[in-house]
């Protein structure tokens, strides 16, 4: 529904009180520590159910560039390096193939929630047309494999392999890499992607280890137990099963419709409902695609989405999704302000008005779909749309009309405990045969814990030590004291959350340019200067308050479970370029193309 056509009215003061009340009941003093690290007796939750581990001899050679992580970051960086003539690239990946998040996420209904034409990298380079606006997981995994084949990244790849030690050798100007497979090889350059979506987490619920039925995490979906397959075959082994799923975030929104149709009983354990808007997925017309897929098309679409979604006015909205709709609503409200009223305070008030209206539309839609009135009320999200990852789905709400699907709303407190037989919610035990944990991935935990190693740079200083008071980088990619090391991520760069791969593709392109320059001029080392690192952090401090991550929001991974990202030195850990994502991408392009690479020092 467009801003102009909306007839929803809201009581702003009542909503502010309701939002604060719902937030406060969910705040926990343990924050991120409410989740538990998967190890020891719970380590079976990490086993790979998809590809058997292949025995191999340890590797003890030297390569020019090693990338830790075989998801979009490693694939794009490897592809850009190959295009620059640097083909001696090794990808080290803990999964059994390329894909990263999309190697692990094979749960029923998994699909991208940002339009595939901008979400899937290197579409133009590979000549691939997505089959639908929001493609399903198997197609994304196949695309990752396509990139790996086209750029010969399989040749040196080490799968089912985890880096355990990463140490800079000052005498020889290279990195020593040691892995859990006995590998001990050297590499001139190292790249890594400390992405937030690869280490599954479990809720620290009392008794979690006592359950005697079957259980698994959604990122390790057990099709042997449920039946079906990632391509959408029915879960035909659940017809006589009672199943509980814990979590109602983006993953659950996609897999619950499949479970609700398949299970004898499905108990959905909800602490905080998701905001669920219309998705309206449609197949992509090949004839239409031929018309738009002219040279440079994907970059135009990327820039158009980022412009529309982050505040720059664009002549058209090519993507036309929930993200750009939200931004256009806000711009419409702000445009109504008189020039003399165009203050930050008034613009934030206009944003709040627009968001109140949009969220009320989303809430009012629920009882038009969900037949049970109490269930419909419990599914309403009482927070601003960007407090948690917005979701878009056309089948999720309908799931609660299935006779065996029951919403167990915990009123913000979560599951009380797990017993040998099932789950306890608000004092009542629900016996189940299987528990599925849709509890997401670790975000905000220490870098070394998520990565499994701690890079050791100059003079034996670890990356954790360098970041002890918060992340310190330039562009989110370069770190003083860690030569020839590159990081691919969003923070301290564009910090674009709505279409995360845009951050990764731009970073990979830039890193390849830096390495190409170093190799062409026979430099042994490239390192960020202390002055440039300090200057970049000072620049980030001037960024205006973001709409994502505020402590006024209900707890979630966007705001570090309600604690925010700190004050003082740590407050810029998750900050972005002050002028916004699109301005950063333009700045980054100019920075890599002028040949100066300001802030980096190249040494022979």
C-alpha cells in the first residue's frame, strides 16, 4: 500500500508506550550470553549432514592469496583476483563446498529475502538469469558452484577445513596458515570474511541437553528424519510426529509453512513475533530479462536499490520491494516538511510517523488471514520495522490456519525449560518427538570465537588485542599491524544491511585492485598506516545516528540483544560511512581507481 493511499490512523503516544513495554519485558541482563556456544556434548549440532568428509593428505605448499571462507565474499574476491590475472588463489572453507551461508541453509522454503537480481553476485559475469524474484536456496548454492567453476576456484580449494592458526612471518613477508586437517602452508596475502551467518547458536535453555527425542538446528536440516529435500519435496516422514520449533525469525518464517502442512502437531515457540509483510514472489520472464540485461545492468540495479533504500532520490525504483517501499514512505513524509522545519529532529519524527503507519498496516493485515483471534493478536509485532530483520512472506501467516499448528507465545520470556519429553512454556509441558532450533547464528560474539582462530600480526600482536576496545579498520577492510591481510564485511564501510552482498562485491573488487597493484610493482607488503586507521575512526564518529541498532528497539542481533554496540571506543564497531552506503561505494570506487590507495603503505 502506498503512502498516499494509506488510511491507517495511529495513536502515537499509545504506540510508544506499547513498544517500550514490549521491549522492556524482553531485556535480559545476560544479553548475547543467553545463547550457548555449540561444543562438547552439543557438538553434534555442527556436523555436516550434506557432504561426507573426504580424506586427504595435509597441504604444505605456498600460494599467492588465501581466502578464509567460501561464501559470497571468498567467491567474489577470488573471481576479481582471477580477472586481474592472479590465479594462484586458495579458498579454505569449513563446509563441503562453496556457498557459505547457502551451503548450510538448506531448510525447507529457504530463499533470499532481498531480490535475487541484486542479491546474487556476478550474475552478469556468469550470464545467469534468476528463475524468480526471490530465488530458493538450491539455486543460490548452484550459483555459488557456478562461480567456483568459472573462475577455477575449485583447483586449490580446501573444503571441510578450518583454520586454527594464522601467523605473520616478518622475515619472509608472508602468512603461515595451519588448519585442523594438518595443513601448514604459507601465503603472501590473506583474506577473510568474518560474516555473521555461519556459526550456529543455541538458546541457553535449562535442560537443553536432557531431551531424549530427536533435535537439530535449521542450518543442519535432517532430511533423513523429516523426509523431503531442499528443492521442496514434501516432508513426508512427519505425518505422525509432534514437532516444536524454537524461534520465529527470518528462518522460521520460511520453513514453518512446510512444517505446518507436514506435522501431526507443530508447536511454534515464540518469544518475539516477526514483522511479516507481503512478498509477492513471481517468476522472472526471460523476454523481460533480455531487455534489461544490457552491459552493466547488475551494477545499475545495485546502485538503484541502494539509492532508493537509503535515502537518495532515484528517477525509478527498479527493484520495487518492501525495503524500497519503506524508504519511499519516509521520503514522502520528510518532503512535506517546510524548508525551515528541515531539522534532524523533525526528519526523525517524520520517519517515526511513517514507520508507525507501516507497522500498523502490517498488524492489521494479520487478522484478515489468521482465523483464530488470539493467535492473530499474539503474532503482532510491537516495534519499529527496522528493530529486527523485516520479513516478507505470503504463506507464513496462513500456517496458523492448519489444524495441527499451534502458536506457543511466551510473552517475551522464551521457552522456560526443556525436559526429556518436550518443552515447557508458561508452566505447561508440551511433549514432542522432535525439537528444531531456529535460533540463528552468532552475531556480536568475539571474533576469535566465531572464526576459530586469532590472527597474529606484527610483533606477535593478535587481532583480538588490537580490537580489544572495538574494531579498528579503514574501510572495514585494512588493519594497521596486519600486513597483506584483507577483511570483507560491511561494518566501518558502507554498513548496508538491507542487501549485504553489495558490501561484499565492492570490497572484493577493491581488494583485487590493491593486490594487482602490489604484484605489478613487485611489492612484498601492503599495510594500513596508523595515521589512516585513526583518521578513519574519527570520520566514523561523525556519522549520524542509524535507524538500525538503537537500544530503544526490542532486543535482537541488530542491537546486540538490547545492549547496543557500546559507548566510547566501541560505539563505532558497527558504524558506517557518514554520508551513507551509496556515497561510500562511490568513494571506494574512486579510491581504488586513482592508483594512489591513500592510507596504505606499499613496501618492497
